[in-house]
């Protein structure tokens, strides 16, 4: 038993040193695209109509036109009609100043707002007009994109 305890640390050190790979690893691609591929918007509210509060979420219809040459995203946002939990009272509260925006971007890239643009994924004010976002590709190259809300429509 003493021999086993004596040689256990040596065995562990040998195992740890042999498990490190330093060659023959597959070279992974470095993505160089820094594009916005889609924009989506939604409205969220707290539904207190039952015993327990719950988060209500309503996707807003978005007509999105993306120009990859000018790096612009033009959006027409439409608030759908009422249904189920999305009542007329809740629908009446939907404005450009209290919605959430989401962007789909190129693989392995990151996006950040510029010059006071709304932070994507947070409730924000999109009524101010045009916003700029910087998208950085995995290889470090960047593109500045302009988001324009062309219209905000509430269906009858």
C-alpha cells in the first residue's frame, strides 16, 4: 500500500504532462464578415391579470431592407392586432419609445451601439430617428451600420 501511495504523485504528473496537445490541431477559420443580417422588435409588459405576475411578450412585425453596400438597415415596424393576452389596453401602450430591438449578425461577430444608439436587447427609445452600430468581425475588421426606422404602424 505504501508503494502505491509513493508512486501515485509521479503517475499523476506523467499523465498531466502527456495530455497537452501542441501540434496537429485543426486550423479553424477566422470569420471576416461584419454584417447585420436581420432586425427584430418586440414589446414586453408585466401581466398582473392572474394570481401570479408573468412577463408578456408580443413580437412586432418588421419589414426589413438591408443594404450591404451602404451598410444601412431600413425598418417598418407594425404593431399587430389584439389577441389572447395582448389586449387593446396593452396594445395602446406600445410606442417607439418602449420596445426592444434585436439584431442578427454575422457568425462570431459582436455589435455595439455608437453615439447614444439604443442598446439592443433592452427596452429603449427608437423614436429619435437614425442610429449607428459598429459590428466587429472575428478577424477584427469593423463596419458601421445605420439603423433607420422608416415607419411605425398600428394595425386596426
